[in-house]
């Protein structure tokens, strides 16, 4: 991160960015000594309710920590790890590092926590990231244990694989996942100490991430540390290419559906100074903000009058899912817009606490939550109305009615055998990896079964016919397997998917006729219930 020459700062201020001069009540900032260390803290993420804060720290302290090749401002530090803290009343507790299912000795960074705290997205350059769908991954929280670290695959994985051929590897410094988990933003460039741009990827209805494209808010200078607020559209980022107070400044814009952005605003003092200021995040209520200055975490209370700093008003939808006796349970939760019947977002309640959460821009409309209990066939719907005057936090207690007690001795309960394994063969057109509509229909029974299990392991194996070279067919079978895996992962985020691709090496029938070759253009999906 570099300071612009003074004449460039003054020139750029008049051309590229508007510094908002609105004045509200005075904002004070505080250094959060309980979260900081003698090493670098950066890339913050917060749950919309403001109770969980995640960040990267180079402080070490984990069993796998070691000093080595990582230097920042000429100071040697440990390989980065992802740390988190929970807020009790108004006090942040001493932070802890996430376990080894997320962190490794290779260095992890750029955490993003989902609204309900059940999914953490993060970056890892661990060995084999190219094949495991990295360098961006997500892990799931079951009760109190983080499990199932899986790559995001799709265009994001391809983007960074392509960078290997151009620059050996892209560097990054800040990633954001929107609260609805459909938008991915990242600051990336050829060199960590060089300039970076902000790129965007969107997740389609099948769960596949698009190939990232450069956002127009990027300049010829340096962009870093991006964040998407609880309204799913307000972006905060750091840049020295839009002018300002000097060094990296915190800026604000609004992302549109066509990937263009509104005017870039500098949020001004006391956030921006001649120092490097970046990493701005803010909760759904819009009053508590956090940011990084020179590698330390700061807090600011925004107050009620400083709307020019805040994102658009958002609503936090949260609740607790229990069984009929009031015991917390895990359930898949889907949020629908009843006017369009559109699935807006998915979440999962925690099996230990029963808690879940969504956040979205405040608006008028009728909505419905659909609950699918993980351990039985319970299905519940809860409809509700929203207006721009609604409370900013809406809470639900989700509990089914218990069946009345029998007045006579019940019949002995038969022990049902476990579900039979499922095997699907999904066929593809010649030289194509797009999933056909009949294949989507064929996967529905499997998806329904998987959603009833807390943990599910699936094997997905891609194949081709004998047309083409061995190397080409291996790559084609990989694309087919990944297309199916991405679709299944989008429908069942908790699934643990094992990928394999065989090219033409394992035909199901001889490749001697067009009809037989069509039978070999397949992906085999196999599920063995635990």
C-alpha cells in the first residue's frame, strides 16, 4: 500500500471521487486492544447481528504456526490464520483461532461469515488448491464443530488457475461474500505489493460461480479490502486511486444487478486520514462499524444522524428452530418472496442452539420461510409481511406441535432399515459439460434424500467416449463432474462431495457405435447412506 504524491492526491480528489461533506453527530473511534496483537490484523467480517467478528491475524499461537516467508512492512510474521471473537453485551471476548479443518500451516486469510454464523468462507493456498476447487473454500458449523471444508470451484477456481499461466499466481487482499451468498468480490492483482483491482463473480441458480470480471470502480491505482453490507448491495472498499486524505481511504458505492456501480463516495473523517485506512465493515443496524488502520482493528459508533456513512436500511430475520419439546434442532431454512415465488436465500439452523439468520434490504412485500427438519420429516412454513417501516430485526420461534399422547399402549416401533444406496448415471451431449434437463430431474430424488441427512458423502465420477485425445477427455470428464458437483452442492450445501474424472479410460460399453459412445458420455453419482 503506497502513498500518492500530494499533487496527485489533490488532482485525483477533484476527478474520481466525491468526498461527502455532510456532517452529523461527532463520531469517535477506539482501538480494540483486546482483539489486536503485535502482528498484523486485517480482512474483517461480521455477522449482521454484530455478535461475531472474524479476521486474519499473523500472530501465530496455533500448534501449526511458524515464522517463515511472510513479511509485512519489513516485519517477519507467522503464516496467517483465521481468528474470531464473540461479543458479550458490549465487550468483545479474547479471540481464538479456527480449528485445522479451516486453518493450516500454509496460511489462511480473508474470512467471510454467513449471517447465521453457520458457514465461513475463506482463502487458502494449501497444496492442491487447483484440484480441490480453491483457493476459496467454505466450511460448515455443526453444533460447535467446523467440518466439510470444500472449494467453491466454478469460474472462481478457473480464474485463479488461469493466473498461474500468466503470473505464476495472483495475489489477493480482501474477499467478500454477500449475505445472500450469491455475490463474490475479491481484490486481486499479479503481486501483493503491486496494484490490485476488484473483481466480481455471481452464483447462478445451479450454484455455479461465474468467471470473475473487473468492476468499474477499479482504477489504475490500488484497490483493497472489500465488504458487502447486510443490504446485499452496498460495497465498502479501500483505494488510493479515487483521491482522498492520503494513503488508502475507505470508499462506499452501491452495486447494481448489471455489475455497474453508483457514484463512489469517500466516507471522510474520522475514518480516513493520511494513514492507510481500509477493511470497513458494519452490522445490519448500521450503528457499529469496524475498520483497520495500519494493521490494527478499530471500532466506531456511527450514531443515528450519520446516514452518509451507512448502507441502505436492511432487515435482520433471525430465529430459533426447536422440536415440539423445545429442544434445538438443525433444519434447512429457505426464504421466498411470495409475490414472485423466488427463492431468495438459504440458511441452516445450528444443531446445538437452533439459531439461524438472514439479512436483506428493507422493502415492502410478503415473504415465507420454509423449514425442513434434518432428523425427521417435519416441514413447517411461516409467512410474514415487511414494509419500509418494519422493525429492523424480526425474530421467530419455530416449534411444531407435539402429537397427543396415546391413550393405549402403542404398538412396538418397527426398526426401519437404512435407505438403500443410490446410483445415478447422467448423460451428456457430445463434447459438452452442460447438465441436461432430464439429468436435473433425475437428481431430484437424491437431493430430497440428502436434505434429510445432517452429513452426506457423495461420489461424483466423470467419463467421456473415446473421441479426442486422452488429455482432452480427462479435462472434459473433469468439467462434467464439476458441473454435477456444483449443482448438488448448491442444493445441499452440507454435502461432502468426492470428485473423480476418468476420461475415456473406464467405458461402460465398447466405443464402437454412436449409440454406445453416447452411453459412455456420463457422470456416475453414488451415495451410500451412513
